[in-house]
């Protein structure tokens, strides 16, 4: 599994505004188990990864670090600023740079 899995997992949880306990409860594991996933001390099995994608609203590729960074970064900005605001910003930038 990618060495960034635990970082991607933590980032996805934080973007969703959930606590470790919230995610652990929804996935059906102890908080201590979930915490070890986020620190990289343990890795979930495939069924738990699927459950994590549903709870956190991300793809398995995103969690595993298989999504190109620019797509993940775009998604992060979209979550932070909102889709409409981000698209308006990109459109304004494209007019300036032409």
C-alpha cells in the first residue's frame, strides 16, 4: 500500500469534518484501530478501505495515492472554496493570462 495512505486518510477525514471516533464508528472498528491506520502503524483490509471510501466520500484511488496530485489538489480547493467560486476564479485567471 502507498506510504501516503495514512496521510490521505487523515486529510480526507479532516476535509469531511469528522473525528477519528466518528469514522471508526461508521466503519465498525475501534478508535484505536482507526488511529493506527492514520499513523501508518496498521493498514485496513480491502473491505475496510471500501467502507472508508463510502464514509469519507472519496475514491479508493485517492486514499491509496493513485490519483494524480493535481486532481486531488483541485478537489481539496473545491471542498474548501466551493465549486462555483473555484470555477469563477479559474475563469477569471484564464482571462487575465490570455
